[in-house]
C-alpha cells in the first residue's frame, strides 16, 4: 500500500476516534478525556496536511523545481509539531481551570471503554504506518505515526487516571493527569519541529548510509587503481544525494572513464536504493577544491 493510502486511512481513523473520545468526554465531563479528544483533532489536521505534502512530494521535477519536491514532507512534520504544541497549551489551560474548580465525573466506565477502543485503533494504525515510513523513508508518514503513538500513550494514561478516580474518589487526579498528558504531547511536538528543521537544513546521510557509500568507493578504488574525494551528501525527504570526484589515469579514454563512472553509480544505487549520485571525472594529477566561505570573501 502506498504512503498516501496510509495517510487517507489515518484521516478516517482520526474522524472515528474524535467521535469516540468526544462522546466519552460528553458523558463523563472529564477534562483529561477532553484533552485526549483535542489531540485526536490535531491528529486529523496533521494527517490531512501530511497527505497534501506527500502528494506534492511525489510530483516529478519541473522547470521551477528541477530537483523535485521531496522537501515538502518536512513542512508536514513542522506543521504537525506546531499543532501539537498548540494543543498542549490548550490542555494546560483547561487542566488549570479544572484544578481550581473540580467537578465530579459521571459514567467513568463508559468513558474508559470508549478510550480503550479508540486507543486500539490508533495503535494498530501507528504500528503499520511506522513500518511503511521506514521502508519508504517518508518523514511525513513517520511524523504522523509517531503522533499516533503519542495519542496511544496519552489514552493509556487517561484510562489509568480515570480508573484511579473510580477507585479513590480523588477528582483532582483528572486535571493532574491532563497536565501530564499536555507535557507528553508537548515533548513530541518539539521533537517533530526539530526533525523538520534538520531536514530543511540539508543534513548529510546517516552514518550507516555513508559507510555503505564508502565501502563501494573503496572496492572500486582497489580494483581499478582510481581514487575518490570530496564526497558530499544530503537528504531531502525520501531522496538521498551524493556528489563526489573520481580521479583516473590521464591516459584513459573518456569513453572508458564514463563507463566506469556508470558502474560506480549503479553500485552506489544498489547499496542505497533511491540514491542519486553525481560523479565528476578528473585526471589523477588534478585536484579540484570545493568553494568555501573564504573563497567567496
């Protein structure tokens, strides 16, 4: 199933859980269940925006975007982080008001039952989405999956707190738990914002991917008596890029050098599916230096 299909399923699941949690809040009057329902509303907005960004990221390169639209997924992660932080602040406000003016809860058993059902739906979907996100390296899909997992833990905490209220009659546990929920989702929101920022800043490939790239280069260097330098990499959404120089004997023909370059590129792409490699050919005795800040000044 394509990543966009998972996000469509996430939208549908968010609608169902909003109804379940809103009903639980309506019947019980629990501020922690209201916080849980508010987070599901954020899930819905995040899933809709993630779906839009994944659709945009899948568009092929055009004249205005010759390198594609892959970075659109980072906007989804950042947007969802902003929504989560806003939801956390709203939950804090409600929790403080209920702490100052506690109210008895009603039909706690029914509220707990609805919260458990909605949590089970979110947990199953989040698990499937996270597996798919790692398979296709989708930042938007991973962000939505992690948000759903946060929702699952939120619901679990709410259920535990409400059971505590039933057992002890301590109604102040409800707003206290809502505050803990807010702290948890605030942490997740900050994580998503940081992830989005790192992606927009063109981070290099992770250590494992760079090790795979270097293994390919070392193999060709030993077999063909050539060398590679100025290896630069970056990540843009699902796309990974690497640029480098390949130095060869000056006596080689251009055709032979180009053929070997193609073999290196194919090997790199087999080592890292989805990689886009750009290799500049240079004679062995020629050095090319990347432009740095001192050269510009």
